[in-house]
C-alpha cells in the first residue's frame, strides 16, 4: 500500500471530527440489560453492536475530544463512571447488567484529570471541589475494587500487587477485564498472573491521588499515597523486571516466576514513570525493535489464530501508552517515528476503505488484521481519539 505523508492527514482529521456525533448516545433509563446513565456518552462504533459506554475506551476517546466542540462529553463520561460506582460499588466493563461481574483497565483518575482540565479552561469556579469529590470517589474504588482481597473483588493476591478478576473466577472473563480479549498473554491463566499493565495503572492512580492532594493543600495525604506508590514500584521491580532480558513481564504468582511472553504491556512502567532511567534505556534499545514494524507497534511477538490482541495486530491505546512513555524518558525521536508510522498506516487504510478501524495489521500495512472472535469493526472511537492526539503533536513538531 502506498504510504500517505504526514501532511496528508487532514482528511482523516476532518472525518474524525464529523464522526463524533455518530458515537454519542443518551440512555437515561434502563432498556433491558442496558443500564441507564445520567449523562450522554460515546460508544466505540456506530452500529448495532454497541449501545453501552466502556470504561477504558472513554479515556482514549477523550483524547480526541479535547479542544473540540465535543469536549464537554469528557465531563459527561467521567460523571457516568462515578454514577456507576456509586450505584454498584464497581465501575463495570460497560453499562450492561451482565458486565457487573468485572471491571476494565481503571483509567478513572486519568479521565478525572482530563475533565478537571476542561473545567479549568472554562473557568469553572467549582473545579477544585470537583477534583476533590471525584478523586475521593476514585480512592474508594481503588481500595475496594483493585485492592480487594476477597469476593467480590479478590484482586490483590501477592506482594501487594493485583490481578485482573471476574466474580465468576473464570480466566477467560478475567482476560476480558484486562481489555486484551483475547491475547497470547498469561497462557490463558489470567487469574494466576499479576499483570504488569494493571499494576502500572494502579501506580499511576496512586500518584494521581498524591498529585490531587498536593493541589488541594493536603501534604500528609499526598505523602501517604506516594509511599503506597513507591511500595508498588518496588514489588514490580522485584517480581516483573527481568534483568537478563531488560524488560518487564507479567508475573505468575502461583508458580513464583515471570511469564516469558513479550508484550507491549511491558512498556507500561515507562508510561507510569516507575521504570528507572537505566531500565528505560534497555527497554528502548533491546525491547522496542522487537515490536516495531512498518505500521507501528505489534501487540505481542507471538502469533496465534483467533487472538486479536497479538501479532500482527496493533491497537491505538497501546501505541499511545508506549509513545507517552518514550516521551516521558526523553526518547522524542523514537516517539515521533512511531506516531508517524501509526498515523500513516491509519491514513492509508482510511484512503482505501473510507473508515477508521478497531485494530490494524502493523506488520504488513494494507493486509488484513487478525480479526479474533469479534471481527473487524469500523468506527472507531479510541482509534479516532489517538489519531487526533498524534496528528496534533506531529503537526506541532513540523
């Protein structure tokens, strides 16, 4: 497929801006298994498959709403997540009753910060009160759900670290909580693994609570959360870092060993800022080339039919998280190259199909992705959000 130059991304950007209204839903009352929500929200794709709001999708869609006429939906979605937690004691995978057995990667605090910044830009006088109330709610979610040690939230199981879980104690459903359904990670034994991505997210949340306490003038509370984050980082270094490989791995706590399978989840500690500069250097020098291909970063180095979160597929949220980690540690050139590859791939496929897609083949651009159990879905909310964010940053560096 012929490459599309970075300066030809305007057509895709126009498409994504015009597409946002097609993803907006407002369902304030229960409709069968669909749980009513008080505010409008965005769904991943326009079509019969999606009428519900998803937990981690909402953050990555929000990236593309910032600075547009639709950015108020960031506030809407943050409030909807808060509403779900107040009502059910969990932020479920999505607002369906059959999703209440599990959650999803917990990007609640990241969405709260994004909403807080929207309020600040608007000059809302209640911005700090909003931050205090929402972060307090997120702290409760953090301790009840993600640090739970018994049913219905049996997630913290070893070394102060947590796993993905489902109340039914099924590995497959725990993999759905990870968002990586379905992948080659954890050998399908998700309940006996401590995932490096989840614990990196929990570290970020703990640092988010510390940062919010600083903003709100509560230094002792901030210090407590930093101590908790530091303890998590220490456990992650001990159990998940492989000095010989120079990379982070999921940890099989049942068998007390690291799982050897490489995945982009190993870059989450760079995004989180818990990797040391020396670890980051090794990850970039020896790890990044294992994943980088002409169309971006492949999700895992393993290929298996029916596993859509695996070779040869790339997914927008993972591109964004790796790029954010590279930028955080000063690898701006690598970040720029990956953003360019990803956007060029998306734009080329858009030129050929007229659509943005849930996932992409990054190994052979123009070839079909591994469809997995769900097929290939056009739309697509988080692809649009990440593309917009990348394209803006690429334009700023011209």
